[in-house]
C-alpha cells in the first residue's frame, strides 16, 4: 500500500464561492501511478467545505447559496464576532454544516463518481482568499 499527499492552492471569491475541483483530484490520482485505492480530500481552514454535487448553474448559482442563506445568513451577529472582532461567523457555521472532507474510491486510476457528480470546494468566508486543499491518496498499483 502506498500513500501520497498533495496540497494545492486555489483562489476564491468568498461568500459561498463554489469551485469544481474534480479535475485537480483526478490529476493528483493519475500522477501517483496508483490504480486502485481512495482519495481523501480535505479543506484546510475552518470557513470552507467539500462535497459533491451536479455542477450546474441552478445548483451553483442559486439553490446551494439560497439554502445556506436560510440556515446561516451573512450580516447577522454571531458570537464568534466578539471573539475575533471579525464578520465571518456565518462562514464558520456554514462550513461546520457542510463538513471539511470526503473520501472517494478509485479503480483503474479513475474515481468512482456518478455521471453528473463532481467534487466541489465551497469557500464561505466573507472575502476572497487563497485556499489550500490537501489530497491524500492511498492505494496500490
């Protein structure tokens, strides 16, 4: 069994910016030379999350942002603001609801994703950021 870890950086706009990272994960798997195993994808930071969706405009631009606006709206006061004097309490709540990681199996160096299933990174922070994502790939050749 081999284990490889890669960390890559993406630029985000914040405020529930949804980014398709599927191709980056695919590339990381192929570069290992491993044929079968799992990829653990982890959002480094406490105001972002990782999940899968069908990456299409209705979900990306409307449905998912609306859902999070109902659950944890920006502009509201959160006790977190008192601790650090910042304004991103909603981002922390949203990230905790979504979760910061996922594991995807792969066979023949291809992830076992559905036809319309992509891996997405959501940055909930209140400003643009440079974000790091870790991918730890475990498997065999």
